């Protein structure tokens, strides 16, 4: 497992630009809507809510469809629709103008843990605790049939729960991640698996993580896949040969979410160590201004221009000024269009010192006091399933005093004993990190 880094040399802590309050349970997803004036959040309280970025106030009523906890959301490429995934196993398609569900896809036999759009907006990909990844055709609202267009209805991944799914930018590949077997109290290897999106054939198995993989991100140029894990590490993978190219190990707790800036030059990560971090993807270095939160950070999202970052923590969402953070670090150019440079990410790359500049918007003493008083015992998931009956339910219903427990074992005790599914694709490449 990657060794935690001592953070005593951090230069400053940045204050948020806006705070959004109103949810009655944990915020699990946040995305920026077109135009840059609104964000939308989802929560374990069963609602989606739209907010005015400038005022911090909610716009209109809650979006609801039943009482099931909403675990995450994803915006369509055209910016007109949102797909959500829920603990009840359904995938819902929402129309942003009407704030209503226009399609509801069922087929997973357990809760849906991850959703993703294809680049052309024609398909939605979902991953579930049932160990499958499914593709849904947006126009028809049905699971994509086989053998029409040779698209599989589902992929049996062999993973004990698919906690992250993502399409490659050209939609020819699917990456899935989770845990490679039933958790027994001992850290277990967790791989990232690469599949042919049309045939369902396993192409590669990427090994390196030493515990569950929670999140995936793919650069828009298709060259780099990034994974975040329960083992505290973020790993980058070259999609040409599927070799690991770097381990980013500054977080001191589990990595729950990843986002890449629109220009492919900045990575944002959310962690149980109460921080979100920014990383320079040109060289793999962390941008040393901590984005501090009162408790674990559950989600991150860049605005269309990359100048703002939205995060979720406890029952609130926040907006942060990325431009100010980069300016403090002397890295203003990272918001510009990428140059024709070859990535220098290396597993053990030497990191040159970062110039220390005056802090921007330093957090005053007592800044998070109001948030620290939050008790998750007062907020329960409205899902019909008990919050402690699943991994994430148990994780997000823990008290504020133990939310950031960095034990690699305790959050995974949710699984029941039973037979795991067999892995497919015995002839595929198995790539192990060196």
C-alpha cells in the first residue's frame, strides 16, 4: 500500500467560495450544469436539488422519484439530461427542464454503484453490487440487446460488486473496478478490468491496488486511465500497453472520487482524510493547497471551464476557486489549453520543490465549527433498505467521530459470506504493477 505522506509542509488552506445547505443526509454527487450558474446535487435523503451558484440558494423544489437513496449523478454530453443511480437497483434518466424522470431502467438485482455516459450520449453504463456492468440505450430505454449491433446486455465482471464503471472516450472500451473477491477481514487485491464494449471480451486486468477500487477517470485524449482506492492511493495507467505509470500517494485515507479538468491537465480527488486535492497531470505532482473539509469528501466535479471545483461533504456542497489555488501555487498556466507535451508521470519520479507563495483566502479559526456539530445519527437514508445493510450505507451512516477512520479493514465488513463469481477472459492480458 502506498505510504501516507506527512502533510506538515502544506502551504495554506483555501476557503470555499460558496456553500450549499439544505439536504438532510449525505451529499453523494455534484455536477455543474451548462452556463456555469447552477449546480445539481444528489443525496442519501432521496433527492436531487438544483442550486444557484452565486447566491447558494436552492432553485425550485426537490427532484424525487420514490424514497431510495440517490448515490450519484452524471450529466449527459448535451447538458440536457441527468442520469442517477440508486440503492433500489434502478437507473433513472431525468430531464433537466421538467425536473422529472423520463425513463427508469431496471435489471440490476442489487444497488447501482456507478453510472457513466457514452461520449455520443446514446448509451448509459451502470455498475452494480450484483457484479455486473450493463449498457442502456437512451432512446429506447431498454437494455441494449444482443446480437443487435453486437452490444451485450450485461457483463459478468467476476468482481464482488462493481463500484466504478467508465467508458473510454471513443466508447470502444469499458473499465470496471471494485473488489476481486469476497472480503474476509484481510486486505484483498483489487484490479481494474478492461472490456471490449461491443463483444464483452476481457482485454486486460490491471493489478497494483491492494484494496477496493472506488473510482475511475479517463483523460479525454484516451491515453491515461486513473483509479482511486481504499488503499489510499491513486494510480495512473497507460492505455496503450496497460502499464502502471504513477502512484499518487499524498492522501492519508481512502480515495472516494476523481475528476479531470476539461483540458486534461488537472486531476481532483476526494478522500476520507477530509480533503480534496488537485494534482498536476503534467508531472504527477500535488498542487500543495489543501482543500480542507470538516469530514470525509464524497464527490468532486469541475466546471466547464475548469476554474471552479464542486465538492460534497456531510449534508453540504461547496464551490472552490481553482484559479486562485493555481495562482497561489504559481501554476496559472494549467488552466490554458494543453501543449503538445509528453506526460512525464513516473512511479518514483523526483518531485521538485514547490515555490511557497502567500496564501489565498486562508480559512479562519472556527471556520468549520458549525459543520463539526453535524451528527449522522440525525440523518438516515430514506431507502427501504437499512443504511447499514450495504457497504456505502454503513460507511455513510457512521458517526462524525469515526467517519474518517483510516483502517483499511473496517469499512469493508459489510459483505456477507458466499460464493464469488468466476472471472472471465482467461486469455486476456494481466498487467501487474512493478
